[in-house]
């Protein structure tokens, strides 16, 4: 933010309350900060006046904490890889989690690095995780070492004319850096081409220092003081350009010949020795840098590259041919930034598998890294169709991959864009299954059955909702030969839960519509209701009957009757007769005309019986 102060006095005195009021949140969002700056990443109480929020103060949400009300501060025990939990402008009462990235600087005499001329250099590096007292916890790197700060820019916000940068709502490539300073001097660290949000500082005895008032908002330079950790959040905003910006591809050490191993620190992020690093062409993606802004420190190698990886322009498939069991895909290369192409295959339009060998685009290609066309061949398909089914229908796509970094024992990152999907066979979606039923088999098993109406499916996806919740996929079932009945056993049910199932057929083109079952409770059935007696229901003499409502989940019913009953409530006495039925909801009981018969009923399934209904009396006719 830039504030210009006029050099000419106009007679109006400076009014601090008016300035503060201008920066406060307005109902229409016109406060100076909220309307003039990109939205902050981490919600903190210090920003409440600017956004009209009420972020929590004093809530610890890191390291898997169950709390969802977060203060946005790191503690000294939070190390690299720990999940940092914070609230956002879009979800001030929900927690978003992002792993912490451990960074480090060091400058102390006799403990820092010296160059080849014997000059001491302060350096930037990484903190080894876990940091342990009495051990060397910092790995320092010269500028020429392979990049360790890698940013996946696939989902980072884009900035264009008329495009609003929205607040963070998911882990979109945003990073949380914990910069540990085990040295003696304060350094002004500076980031090129993007800003950071200062979250807090924490001393090594866990004293938390919130950002200074002058550090609120966005900063490209901030002080990092010794014997404490400085924590920042960064979310680079990617400019939208009318052309594809090439990757930065250069030797690691431009002043040394290709193939040299001189000048590198052969230590990985865990503090372990690596094979000698070789000076070679490396893809730095969109190359940025962070460094100490003291010129003599900057010139003496207190600087590290930052590599942002952006997906290339997608390839376009121009053809698919099938010869026997082999599929060949032809495509056009539309990008200048891919480092390889990978053919991918799916049987369900959701899960993709790499097939064949990648087509590598050499770094430093004189033709601008654009291939006129490419071809990739799938592995031979072993299933060519059985018993009325024509064989699997696969979907194919080509992934244009951009790999940034050195790789091997040192970090690298790959991002990709994908072409449209083409199918290897019958391009129609499979017909939907029908008549899905669910039946209890045991206390831990539910049997499913449905009708397969398709001959071009690759299989079936089975989803389950528990106690009215969302559907979650629990399994897949193989394709059936031709059409007909299909069965599946769910052996992961829990006694006491109620489940609803749905099943869809899939092939490489996608999913059919779902067939859905009625809910089924994995429990003993409930007691029959609406129990009523009927005299002479068949028109014959000396008969009586019992009727009741159908009980969901019941597979049979047990009726007991006797000519005598006593007590309150009534209980059968004397000779008790038992009749089981699965065919209906009534049973006829013959006897002497004009006499009473006493009856009760219960429902049964594989789990067990329900309690009996209340005893009722009926007069025989």
C-alpha cells in the first residue's frame, strides 16, 4: 500500500482519528485496507478492525489439535511438517491446515560457511526436522545449490484485469514458513515479486510476539532476529498473461563448466550427505529469489532461489488407433514449458494410471521445447471381452508435465495439465443398474443385489451412506458377463447403524446414474405395530386371525397364541402354540366358536427377534 503525502500545506491539520476511521471495516467493504489490499491469508485478531471480524485470541490449533478456533500463531514446539491450523476470512470458525516449511539462517563466526577465498558468509538454508538440542539442526546452502523452496502454483490465485483475488478457502499452494535464526545479527530478509504476511515470532523459550503494528498487512521485507523463529505465510498471486512464460532453465552454477561438482554443499534436507551435486541445466520454473537486503550480505551469498511450478498448456489429442490389443494415442504439443508427456488411462473416469513410458522434452531444446506432435502407446490390453461384453472401455488422456528442481536426493516438484479424454471403445455411457436391494445376512454383513443392464461397463462403484450422512465409496465390483443379476457383500457394517446403498456402472467415459436402496438398519427389527384381531377372516366358522404392519428389515414373524391369559398386562398361560410365517401379515387360528383366543407377534431377522407385541384377545366365530 502506498500513501502519498502532499508537500504543500493546505491549512488542514492532520487528523489521526479520521485516518483510523478510514481504515476500519465498512458495511459495504469500502474500508481502505479491505478494499485496497489483497485479502490476508491467516485470520488473526489484529485484523478485526479492518475486516469487521472477531478472530479468536489464544486458541492453539496446530499439530492435529481438535480445536477449530485458532489464534494464527506458531509455538516453539511446532516444527517442519507440523500441521498449522488457522481460520480464514471465508471460514472464521472452521480450521484450514497447511504443513509448516522449516527454513533457517545463520551468521555466527566459526559456525557459518566460508567461501573458497576464506571469507565468512552468512547463509540461508533449512532447519533439520526434528530440531534437537545439542545437535546441528541447520543446513546452510550457497546460492548455487539446487532450489529447496518449491511452490506448486497450480491452484494459486490469478491476477488479471477485472479479476478479484478471493480469500483462501483450501490448501491451494499457500505455504507457511518458520525461519529459525541461530546467529547474532538481525537481518532484513526480502522476497522478490510477491509479499508475505507476518504471523508472529516466537523465542526459544516459547514467548510469542505478535506482528508489530507496522508489520500488519503485506510485506516484501521484514526483520529476522537471532535466537527466535519468525513465521510468515506466503501466497504468490500469478499474473495472467496473453502468452506462456517460459521456464527459467539454466546451469546451477553459471560460473562453472557443466559437469563440475565444485561449489556445492552435498547435504540433503534431513542433514544427510548426498552424492556429489553436478552442475547441469536445471528447470527453475518461474524463478524468484529471497535474500538478505544488506547489500554486503546479499553479495556474499545470503540468497536462495525460489522456484514456482506452473502447469503447461494442455496437449490436444489428434487421434486414437487400436490394433489388436494395443492402443496408440497421437497428440499435439501446445506448450513451451513441459518437461515430459505421460499417457494416462482410466477405467472409471476418476482414477488415472500412468501407462507406457513418458515422452521427455529435453531441457534447453533449441526448438523452443515445442514438439510438432507426439505418439504414446498403451501397454497391451489382456482382456479383449468375454461372454457378450465387448471388453473394457478405457479413457485416455495426455498429461503435459512440468518438473521443477534437481530431483534425486534433493527436492523437486511436478505439476501437470491434461488433455481432453478420448475413449478406446464404445463411447456410450453404460446403462444404469436397477433393482438394488440390501438384506441383512449377519450382524457384520449386508448382502446387496442388483440388475446389470449394460454390456460395456468396466465395473460397478458401490457407495454407502451411514445414518443419513453423505455417500462414500466403499468398494468396486467387477463387470458382469452380459446382463443379469450381480451380488456384493458388505462386511464392514457396524451393529446399530442404518445404511443406504447406491450402485452405478462405470467405464472410461464416466459413471451411469445410480440405483439406490431403501435404508436398512443393522439391528434386530422393531416390534410390529397396528396389531389387530380379526374374527372369521376367511368366512369359515370357529376361526380368528391377527394382522399387523410390515416391519422394515424383518425376514419372518413369530405368532404365539393360547386359549388362556392372565395378569396386567396380559400374558399367555396354559398351552402356548407357536407359528412362523414369512408369507403375509396374518394367521388363522381355529377353535370352538364363541371362545376367546389370545395372541401376540414379533418380527425376526438375521440379527435376532424383536420383543413380542402386547397380547390381544379375539373371539372365534
